C-alpha cells in the first residue's frame, strides 16, 4: 500500500529539511562545513518475489555527507584568530581526550594556554626557553609571559673609514676629554649578563702614515687596546694588542670592561674592525653593531603559515614560543561530529596524521584571520524549496491512498 512509501518519503523529506535547516542555521559559524542528506531506496526482501515484479516500499536516509571544502578566509587582525588554508584540523585537548576542529577562534586562559570558546586547549609542539621546538610529541600550547633573558655583549662590529689625510695629533698624551689628542671617536651601548647597559667609547689617533692607536672603554676607564695598520690601498693589514687587550687576528681586539651591578665582571668584549678602511675621505662609521641585548617583556605574538608562534618583546627581539600542528585523516567523513565545531576520531576516519602546517598534504595557517562557513545560502534555499515540494508530494501519496481506500469502503 502507498502508506508505507508515503510515510518513508515524509520521514526522508523531514530529514532533508533538518540537514538543510542546520546548514542555514550555521551559515555564519566559523569553520562550519555544510552537509548533504543522501537517501537509498528500500525493497522488500523475499525469496518468493520475482525479480521483475519487485515494488519498492519507500526510501531511507543512507548517509549525511559532510562537505569539507575550503571556506572563505576573512582577515580579523586578532592575533589569536587562525584560519586553516587547505586540509587539516586543529588538535584540541578536552581534559586529555583529543578532539579536532576547523574553528580557529582562540583566546588565552588565565594560565597562558591557548583555548577555544569551550575551554579546550590547542595542541602543538612546545618550545624551550631558548626557542627550540620539540617535535617529539604534541602538548597543550602555553604562552610563556616571563621576560626574555638578557644576553651579554661579546662582540662589537665597527666598520669605519679613518681619513688618510688626517694629521698626527700634536698634543700628548691621549685624553678622552681632550679632542686634540685623537682624530676620531664613536660609541655604542653594550649590555652585561644582567641586561644592564653602559656605553663603550672608542677613539682613534693617527700616529703616522697608515698607523693608528685604538683606545676603548667605558666612561672614565678608557685605555689603549692596540694599534692598527693600513696598506697603500687603504686596506686594514695589521693589528697589535696593547695593555690588557689581546688579538686573535687582523682587525680583532679583545679587551675587558668592568661592571658594577652584580653581573659578570670584568666583561670581555671583542672589537671587530674588519672592513675598516683608510681612504682620503671624511672619518665616519659605515656599520656599528653589537650582539647583546637587555631583558624584554612579551608585548605581542604572531602565528606564521607553518604554525610557529613567535613572541615579540619590548627589547626588539623575537623568540619562538611553540608551533601549532594540524591533523589529517584518510576519511574525514568518518569523523564523529560532537557539536560545538568539534570532531572525534573513529575507526572509519583512520588515525590522526599529525604534522606541521605546510608539510606533506597538510594545509597552511593564516594568522589574524578565520575560515568562514562553507555554506552556500543560495544553493541551500533552492534545496529547501525542493525538500518542501518533496514533502508535499509524499503527503499527496498518502492522501491518494486514503481516497482509494475510501472508494473500496463505499462499494
């Protein structure tokens, strides 16, 4: 009778409407993937029935297929918004149980862990205090807000030009407070093992054709550290250390400076004059740098395409704080949908294939952005009308069967 077919059709159309309605309801849900209801016909299974005489008894919901196609990536500018471009899922920890999501709207909890709106922790590779990433296992990513440790200056790089036409100072002996005792001076700020800073002053006094005395030290403690010589082409050719200084090669002068803040003292600093010239042009600096820095506070952080979380510090330095990973599955449609934009691994999905973004077949990340729902509202509204018509048509099947039954009763 037509009742069974009609009722199964009503149930199928109702399920179709539920799936479409769910898609429309989540059109603005970050990372949501639309679904499609798939149906299969139903036939009575009996040995006595001839193959050529089989009559279907309706339809049934065979599967709800999820479409994991890429959604549009929208820039938000929020540091903890992360969009996946390509394949993969964020791995999340729900009190130790692993779940997976495409929703990249994250925040920091009170302990510095990156979490989603439900409080699940984002998983990835941890980084040591020195910024070295450990890829041995995934752990909840925690942003360390402690100050970055200072680094004491070990090297000063100074590429200068000392004017070959300068005259030898006639006032002797050298005095840092008397500009008539030297030809050129420059200075740079250096740091000790505690991040304290002081200025190292450098002075250059011509002593003859192609020879110069070099003086260096902190305020009030400047001494001669060596002499340098140049050839007729203006190139640096010789270096001789004096006093407490030493040399390990042409252009290198290592000398001690004292500190008074409890840091390592004396502090050994190497002045590298490699590249310094003696040309017939103005005395000056072409390059002046040092390799130390003070302690710094975390000011903000960014997330790179490969998932690297990089901290930016108040001292101008950066350091790796961790790395977000992505999980791929052989059959994403085998994942169990838990709601809340979360999925769970099943035997049908296969095991999670964990790797850094951008490696093998894993997608990349876009920081400061989110992946929008991939629901196409236009298509869904058309499908909604179609499902409505299907529901009405199946209702008409039942109505027609009622009319037939009433005709029989009236005989």
